[in-house]
């Protein structure tokens, strides 16, 4: 790790050059995470390695589990016991965790899960991908539930969102998923942690801490009476509605007079920004909406751009997943096109520009 | 008249849902008596598993977490790492522990997690209606081994106590049976010892309890107890399989 000193508004600002994975780990520790359980998998190994090295310095516990399944169930136990806890993995490992994540969501336990996505399906590859979008935003495991999903597009944002995820998890009593891709995890950028403070410790009177002088607390997801289970699911969904009301986030880039609106998150958004700049130089009125929250999908922000837009272009490192949520948000009022590379292939700005130019020429041949 | 034994405080006053002749009620009571005697009810955090005892959280009068099938030792690990000063135990059947949860069990044992596992071995899947378990005896008829378990096709009774006896993180390991009063007294002593090992911070402790399942074995409660005594104990000898010096 190198330390870089930047001059910002005349002041010295210490920035550290770190990978996204390391920044996520450091941010978690600063946010008060004291328990971390995980199993090795590329391309996220720097997170458990950083935790193994640094969490004990803060009185925390790092434990390498025997499997992703065991790791997420350790998270379930620790979260139920009232701790601020995190796990991380990459796509195939996240699939293994899905059983536990369903239980955690059902039992309304706060925790943070990091998925540094790689190409799939199956063992797939180890290069960056965004093909776990459906799994992330539609629940992923069995049953009616949602995760709060945040997608960073830089190392700095990965740190910030990770820290915030602990606050949101505690507030909503819900697992929060940081959905990054292999590039965000592996690339180095300058990052500062000056703004990251431990979130307020929300009281957890429901946690299993030993029933001293009180009635026993029970952490559970079993509802044998269908009426009760239905009411439980309705309660969960009232929470998800509150998330939709309060947590929709997106960044707008060169959208003031944009007519062709690109929609991309994470690494793809960074590349799309370059493509937008190149299009602007050619006089094409392109702009970008970069979703930061994937669940809730920032549909209000998308809706606010419909009047100015002539068409939308979703760009993803997948065969087309987020584009479905985009279509739901646009609701048929404008054409929605898709461009994606997958399997670990990263689209270039030139490729995206080509699609922009084709669309500018009359929206033909780009579906 | 003098009351020698009352209802354990560590057990909620709630009627069990277990079948007549099932060992779960007895095992629950013994654990509750041990929690009472060691005065650790308010320090205890139990983990219920998936199987007939899934509702254990409704019976034990202490903090409880319900775990996914087989994952109780991992859940208990998470709890114990957060609260090293509390007493953490799991309550698991043989389908849960010896089949789907074998990895979680062995690795929690090997890490020497300071938890206590109560393992109910009745050689069958109870809650789902009597299917074959890894612990089913050779020739034993179940709904998925209708002609009797064929060891050449489906393997042999998995002996958990013997399997764990070589694992260095295990501090105390015993197999007991609850088929008659003398064995019940012995069984309770083993449960108490297991909790004492946890309290002393010695490592992982497990008590395997041979149990009867009259409903799914298709026997009367008395016949089922005889089956435990005459058949199960032959395949699963009782005893202390590992015990670190105190």
C-alpha cells in the first residue's frame, strides 16, 4: 500500500492507494465491523486477507470458515447475537451462501455481504462480470425477500458504501449486499477514510445475549401457520417499500440536455462515462444515469429523465439483466436498448460509442 | 411430603408436540435440569436445528436461534465468537448432524469451538416421515429403504462418536442411551459433563444420545426402547470416546 498526499483546496489530504477489496475491508473495520467469516475465492481474497491481518488489532474476530455455507451461517449466528458482522465472496460462493441469506432476511438480521462478481454460470471464470444482478436484486435464495443492494463504481465509493451498509443494515434489520465486480475489487485508486466513522450503535433488544432478567429472545424464520407466514412476508415487504421510498440512489452524468440516456452501474458506468464524453465531442447529446442502489432500483430518477430522453441504452457486463428493471421503469414510454459483454470480457468505450452512434442515426440495428 | 424434583425452570411450561414414546421430551428435560443445576439458564444460548426438534426454541426457556438444516454448529460458532462468556449449545438430530451437516460438525469440532452439541440419534428421519438416515441400521426398513437398508447399496451406520474421537479439538465426547432409568441417570451425567467442559473453556463437547422413534419405526413405545437396547447399542456402543484431562 502506498500513501499519496494530494493538495486539495490548499489543504493536505492523506490518501492511500489501495485495491477496492482492501478499501472495503478497511471501511468495514472503521464502520465498527468486528466479526468477519469467509472462505477463499478469487477475485475477493484481499478482503479476508486484510481482515485476517487487521481485525484482531481492533479486538475483532476473523475466522476462515470451512465453506461459504458455514461462513454465512456464522454470520447468521453472530448477527442474531447482536454483532456488526460481514462476509465476502464471489459469484459461485455467493450462490452457496444463498440459503443462509434467505434465513437472515427472513429472521430480519442485519449484516453486510460483499459479492465481487466474476463470470458465470457454473465455475465460469475469474474475470470481472455483472451477471449476478438478478440473484442480487430479486432475492437470490428461496422465498419472498429482498436485499438492499449497493453498487460502487470506484474504490472510494466502495469504501463509503460499505461503511454506510452497516448503518442501513441495522436500521432496516436487513442484509445489505455490496455488489462489486472484479475490477472494482482489484483495481487500485487513491482513497481516504476521513469521512468514515463508526455508525451509531442501534440498540438490539431482540438479540440473543443470554436471557438475564428478561424473557428469552428467539431468532427464527419458521412460521408453520400460513396466515402467520403471509403476515410476516407482508411485514417484510412493507420494509422493502420503505426502502423504495427512501433509498433510491443514482448519479447523473452530463444529463442536463441529454437525449440518449445510457444506464450503467459499477465498472461499466466508468467506461460509459468515457463513451459519453467521446459522444459529446462528436456533438451527440448523450448522458448517463448511474444506479448506485440496485435494490431499490432508482426508478424515480429514471422516470425523471423520460421527458428529455429519446431512447435508453443499458450497458452491462452480462447478457442483459439490469435492462429488465430499466424497461419496467421506462414502462414502454421510450425504446430501451441493450449492449453487453459477458464471461469476463469488459466492454470498451469505443464499442459503447459505436452503439451510441448507431442509435443517434435512427435507433436501428442496436437491439 | 417433600418435593424432590420440580419442573425445570429452563423448560417452558408448554406441552411437547412429540409423539408418545419419543426420546426428545426426555432429552429436553435432562438438558433443562443440567442448565438449572449449573445455574446457566440466563447465560445459555441454544441453537435449534431442522427435524422433529425444530421447535426446541419453543421449549427451552433461554435465548434460542433456529438454524438452517445441518448448519447449527456454524451458527453456534458465530454466537460463541460474539459471546465467549456465554454457554452455547446445539440440539440436532441424525439427519441434520450426520448427513447434511457433517462438514459444519467436523470443522466446529476441529476448531475446538467451545460449544456443546447434543446429538439425538434415532437412526431415521423423523419429521419428514421416516426416511433412511446415514445412521439407519443394516436391514432396517424405512420409507426410502422399504426392503431394509442394504449396506452394499447405501452404506453403513455412520458412527459419529467414533468418527470424532480422533479430532483434536474435541474435549469431551460420549455416547449414551436413555432406554431405562439407570441409563437416563448416566445420560444426564454425560450432558452435565459436556456443559462443564464448555464452562471450563476446554473445547468442543458432544453427547450422542441413542433415541427411540416408535412412530417411524412402526413399534410401540416399549418395543422401541427394546430396539434401542438390543439393536442400536450393539451397533453404537455407549461410552466416553474422548475426554481431555480436566
